[in-house]
C-alpha cells in the first residue's frame, strides 16, 4: 500500500464516524432533534424509550441501557467517551448538560444488604431491584469518572468534579467534589448570559 493509502486508512480510523440523519430515524429512537451526532461506536439498548433534543453529541464508547424506563436528553448535551447511563428508573439530562469521559449515572440498584438475590441471571421474583429517577438540571456538568447513584438529582447550574460519588441530591449552583460529593463553593452564573447570547444568535 502506498504512503497515501496508509495515511487515508489511518485518518479513517482516527476520525469519528457518526450515524447519518436517516440512520438515526431508522434505528427507532423515540424522538430525535436536529444536528444530533451519535457515534457508530456507541451502544444503545432500548432506543424506543429514549428522547433526544437538538445539538447533541454522543461519543464513541458510550453505553446507554434503557430496555425499561426512559431517558430524556435535552438540547446542547454532550456525552463523552466511556459514559454509562442506566435508565431503567428514568434519567433526565436537561439542556446544556455535559458528562465527561467515564461518568456513570444509575437509576436502579440491586439489594446490597443480602435480603434478596442479585444480578440479571436470577428471576425477577428473587431479586430486590430498587428504582429511583435521576434528574440533572440545566447547565450541570459531571466530571470524568464520577458516579451518580439512583435518586440523586442535581440542581440547575451545579458542577461535580472528577472521580466523585453522588449519594444524595445536590443543590443548584454549587461546585461539588469528593466521596461523597460535598459542596465546595458557589458556581458562577455568568454562563447564563452566554446562554442568552447563544439563543439570540439562533
């Protein structure tokens, strides 16, 4: 193979390959907005239970499991590579949310106290899965490797630093970090003015 051929093959391997608009419509996602880019190298289960807004990017390596429940993704949302969403208890990502690489959101959990059996190989009557919705408000950003547990909604404008564990609901407009995630300080609201300018630009 020529050097040119090698370069072309390398470029094709490096560049992201996203599903076309027609392919997005064909896969059966409940609703899909405009300017949506979903990598061919992500895994989505339960497409019929997923709604996606406008200007959304889902990178390679993302896994979305929504065979039951529902997941709603708003406008201007980015899911970076390696993110995992378990939507069986319902997940909502509001407008301008961002999940950094490896962030994980769970809306269901097995029983860890030994009262029931666990894992999906066991019939349903023998397990004690608990479901609880997770809602991320507008402008929430979740750092790399952070885990959000079932029922732990995060208020508008808050950020959660990398490698944190969210074990309870978090207030709006805070900067949180740690295990468990704790409020460190107030987050700036300057981004709201930038949102206004973006919306005005259309």
